[in-house]
């Protein structure tokens, strides 16, 4: 028996490693919809900033949108409840409703890969 890896398996491994590295460099475009200066809105902002600083450092663009001040943006993204986080990029678009306090649920829901660097 040979301990050598076949060429096609080597290519698969290299492709997987390349895809994993690319996912760590992916830029996230996030919109957080809030309704005024409520406790839930404030908690969502704080929780999201903490999550982004820990898991997406240098790889995200975040816009906080107050639906009272910019209702047309809320209609455009079909926001029905607040706070709502919308991940526009990378695709697919995903939405998470709530104060964003359940970090693991948010990471899974948004397909966020922790930066290992």
C-alpha cells in the first residue's frame, strides 16, 4: 500500500484550503434596522458591534438604519420587525430578527466564518 495522496485528491484539498482562506477574507455588508432609541435597539447595536469586532474584524461594513428616519429603506428590505439584521453580502441575503444576543445562532444564521488570523 502506498501512503501517497492521488493527484485528484491533492487538487481537492488545495481547492478546499483556498476556499477556506477566501472565506476568511470575505467582506460582509450588514444593515441593522432599529426603531428609535429603544433598549432592544441599543442592545442589538452593542451585541452586533461586539460580534463584528470579534469575528469579522476589518471584514465588514455596517450601517445602522432607524426605520423612523428612513422608512423607505425599511420598505425596500421588507422589514416587518425590529431590530432586524440584514446580511447583503456575501450572498445569499440573510435576515435575523432580535437583539442579536445569541452569538452562535447569529454566526450560523449568517454563515460567518471566524477569522483565525
